[in-house]
């Protein structure tokens, strides 16, 4: 065998034990008459010692040839270390080596395999297999494994059954672009990779599986960012004979279970917040409620004065930022420039300093007296020592801008503490949203989401006001999952397709298989999907998902390690009957 123990398990209780270890050379310290080598594997580091007076000469000389990342096997005796290292579990012992075998020599790596490496992101992505040897990446992958196993354990204990669904499916419009796969055996036809297993999990409910889950790869050909990859992983779930409350209870339980088992944190409250309240109070549908700075709408107390900017605005809205009333003019001007960036898009910003003596100093003192500004403070909940920041303009756009400012300030002020967790449900989303470009309504979630029964009558008269039987789980300002009660009868599904602009033929062509299935006794059903990558990153205290994925793509959707995507051979294109037309 290559090893009797791993490099993380030996301690003082093993002294005088003969052992065999294998791993990578982390570093060596050659003192001439004595040589120490740190041997590393997935489990830890063990120090090896080669002593000129106690080690056979050929072994001693061979040890001097070892370079970083050489793969070696050693045999020897566990002895007590003279200079103990309390920072590692094996720090009380070392191995007096009697036999040394070089299993594989190694080139000098392009960056140091250390927790704090000298390698930039691009080079580490190119040599990802080396990056995985570093503790931060290795531990992130082990952490992901632990989360996935706890998910499987929790759901299996509730009688959920894991069922695999196909990767080669029919292309259907679900809001993002499909990745398509040409079929050699079906000339001129294409599969699509699934954006989600949505229709399959509904068909499993028609099939009587009752409780389904799957940790599944999904694919979307869309623009990337820190928390998005072209291929991502969902914890996908569906349940039959349930109402919304049943689903919320199950997945509150899953979230509690993960926080307790993974983080050792007990969470009692899962607030419920309507979509309308979230947008009005926080400016987005995934609010971070670990801190305050709730929106205060100032139309009633700021308009109809002499300030034309506010008078002309659809919405005047503000936040009170705690403890920054001492910001200098330079710091305030920098924030104004921040909100004027194209990414935020505000035309300017008004501020009010709430002085400790309960007076106010504002950039619009010319138009508003102390009583006016006191009303602003009351509306926003500002206290002495705080600062009020005010934006104005079109309602939706201004709320989005203020939401971005709120999150930026919270980050700067250290209010987004990674070790604190504040989950909530956002419910009562609009069923449909109007797209100005196409001139028609689109499903806010997907076409299979059921309307609230009490809002069905509004489909004919005011479709924009119909609420969906849908819900999102939000954790620390991130949507970690979403779902809905599904439509389970053909007539309602046909009506939904009608309001989404499908002709009867289009609906039949795209989703005829599902509507046919509904005619064979489809039960009421609903479900939810958690984004595993994002959930793991948040539980791990990170903002980005990349280090929790073994082989991620870069911001251009490329795998720079294997150089994909890439051109394919002309003979393959010919066999697939594909002709490229690249302008």
C-alpha cells in the first residue's frame, strides 16, 4: 500500500510507530547535516526529518534532490519533535525517514501552493488543478460536499426520492438563452441543455412520485457575473398534494437544518414579506435585513416647496445612514459621484446631516427650513449623528438606485457581517411583467406558475395586477431559491399561454406533452429550487461562487484550463450538416 496513514492524523500517541506516508512536498529546509520536509496531502501536513547521523546515506542524498510538489512515498518511525508546532494537529511529532521513493517529479509550479499565494486569478484558473491543492480552494470544495450531503440527508429523511432527469431536452422559452446541441442522427434538429428540470419534475408528480428532489446541473447561455456561471447546480424539489404553506415549512426546515449543522446557528424567525413591501421598503425583491436603512418616502414632506427637482419627481425617497453624520464634504462628494456612475445612473443626490444638537445641515438648506428637515428625519428614522441621503426621479428607477447605495454603504460600514444570517420569504410576486421592447407580458417566474385563485378574474381586465402563487427564499441579500405552486390543469395552462402571447399552435408545439399529461389526472403540486452554488458560498461567508466550483468558467464563459469553448473539426461540422456563417 502507498500509505498506512494520511498526513493529518499522526500525533503523540503514535510515537515509535512505523508508518508509510505519501503526498506532495510542500517545502524543504536543508541545514546541511539535517533536512526537514513538509509532506502534504488533502488531510494535512506532516514534517519529515532526514538526519545525516541516523538516515542511510542514499536516502539522505536523495532527499536533497526533492523539489516543491514532487510526489513521494516515505517509510519511517514517528518520533517526538523538539520544536513543536501548536498550529497544526501533527505539530508534536515528525517522521524519521528510513525509506524514500520519488513517485513523480514535478516542474516548479507557476505559483506557490500556499494559503496566501503569489498567483493571480488568471494564472490560477489556467492551472486550476494546482489551485485545488491550496487549502482555501480544497476546503471550499469539502465544504460544498458537506452541505450537499446534509441536503440529501434532510430530504431523504422526509421521504423525498432523488430522480435523475435528462440533459438532452427540447428547447423551450424560459427567459434565458438555451445552449443547443446538434443531433447527428436527426439531421437539422437540436437538443437543448436544460435551464431547469421544470417540466420533468411536474411530469414526475403526474407520475405519482409525490416527493422528488435532485441535485442537478442546469445551463443558461447568459451574461456572467460573480455569482453566475453558464452551468450551475440546483437543489431541485417538487411535491404533490401541497399548498404554498406546506412547501415553505419544508424548506424553512431545510434552511434551519443547514444553518445548525453547518454553521452551528439556530434561526427562529423566517419573516414573510410581500414583493410590494420589499420593493417599497428596500428597492429590490431580495432585501438584506441584517441591517436597517429602510426607505422613507418623502413626497408629502419634500414636494410643493421651491425645489424644482423634487417637485418634478415621481418619487422622492431617502435612507438614514447610522453614524456617518461626521462625513466630510469630500466623502459626501465621493458618494454623489458613486451614484452618478453609469452602473447606478442617478443624476445627483441630496444629503442632510443630523447634528448631535438636533439641528440639521443640508445641501438644500436654501429651500427647506429646520422643521422640514426634521420631518425628513422622522420619516426616515434618522437620529442625531446620522446622515440622510435622498434620491428622486421615476419611481422604479429611483428605488433601484437607492437600493444600490444602501448595499454599498452597508458594505463600507461593515454591516453585512458574513457570520450573521437573516433568512426571509418574499411572497406574492406579480404573475406577469410587461416588457416594453416586445410589447407584451412575460412570466415573472415561468409559464407554469399558478395565479392566486382570488386574482384569476383580473387576467382579463388587469393582468399586471395578478399575483403569482410564488415565493423566493432570500438569505443575506441573495435569492438562494424560488418556486411556486404550479398550474396542474390544461385549461388554466392554455389561458396562461394565451396571456404570454403564445398562439394555440405555438403552445402545443412547445408544451403539448405537458398539457396532454395534465389530462391524465395531474395532482395539485408545487416546488422550489435552491441554487446550491450560491447557498454554499453564503454559508461559507463569501460573495462569489467560483471557489466553491471545482472547475469554474471565467467572466467570458471560458474554461481557460482546457481552452473551451473551441472550434471543432470541419469533418464534424459536415457530419452534423452545419455550416458556419460568422460575420
